[in-house]
């Protein structure tokens, strides 16, 4: 679901809802050939919000994209596939906390 919040000359802010449980709001700023997604951390697993930001801003044939994390802790409770990222800058001033009670070897190299 996409809802248009504000439109300025050359700037469009979008709010995207995720199919994840208790989804946070993903704020996306779109310039002509440049997209910036700001990932909001969840109370639980933030991996759905991170994947949504990668899907929206992490695949750029022309121009660049940026996925911006806040200076907060993001919990990742499942394996994420990030192999299809292209022409994207990832700014992570916060912390990624990887948790899992079993199959810890499956997480090796999957992030």
C-alpha cells in the first residue's frame, strides 16, 4: 500500500506498509534518479522492514539508492537474502542484533 504524504518540486515522500507483523513505517524520499529509504526499528524482528527498504531502494538500474538506518538497535531474527542489491549505499550508524536459538551455522554469511 502506498500513500502519498507530501509532494515538493523534485521530492516525493511515500509511506509504505509492509506485510510483516506489526510493520513500522518506511519513509521513502524519491528524487529524480535517487531514492532514500529510512528504516524504522521494530519492537521485535526488524528484518521485514529492512527487506522492504532493500526492495524499494536497493535495486537501481540508473542512479543510486540509499538505505538509511537510525542510530538505534535493529533485531534480526531470521535469515535475510541480500544478494540482489545493486547501486545502493547503506548507512548504518546503529546496531544490528542477530538472534537465533538454533541453526546458528545457517546464519553464517547469510547477512
